[in-house]
C-alpha cells in the first residue's frame, strides 16, 4: 500500500523509527502512540504494518483538545473535528487492529496492564510537567525489553 501520510495535517519525521518498530514488533505486541492529533504519524505506522503483514495491536491516544502549551492547537481543536480527522486518516490504511482512545494520556494509561505494551511513543503535551506525568504513567506499562520513546 502506498503511504498517504504526507497528504495529512500534522507533523511527522520519525519514518525510520516507525518502520523499524513495525518490523521489530513481536507478533501480538501492543504499540501505543500518545498524541495522534490528525493521524499523520499513526497512519504511517498502520501502513507499515499492512505492508509487512504484521499482527500487532495499535492504540492512538489523544484527547483532541490541543496541547496545553500550544494555544493555536487549542484554537484548531475548537474549530475542527480532530478526532474525526484522525479516525478517517487511520481508516484509510485498512489496518483492522487499531483503535483510537479519545481521552487524556493518564486516563488511557489506566486501561493497560503493567508490563503489557511493547512500545509507547509519547508525543502529547510538551510542557515539562505533562512529559513527567506521561513518563510516570507509561513506564510501568512497558514489557521487559520493550521501548518508550
């Protein structure tokens, strides 16, 4: 399948990292992306998984309200249906084993058992306090040998 992520809103320059994650994830692994906004990076990952015929569960987490430290994102979130954009973008991949969790990072982390996630990619709010809270919430969720980025 051709990648379409460049046609989507948002930011993404971790193609090599996501391609490597798609290749290295063990069958049945769980990958979580915190901060999926309009679905650009998440769509890239899903297409990589389709192209590699991988059996991995993927969760995109975002409250779709914008980052606390980015006023323009809050303004965009108030004007546009970001969750809908994300869902539509991800659906284009055809990858069936993905789910969007429309809630805060901390609330979403509570839906996963400790030591259950192979990779968590944190890209939610970028202020110091939020990053520290995300790390504290998600680190216990990583399986031995798993990754957090």
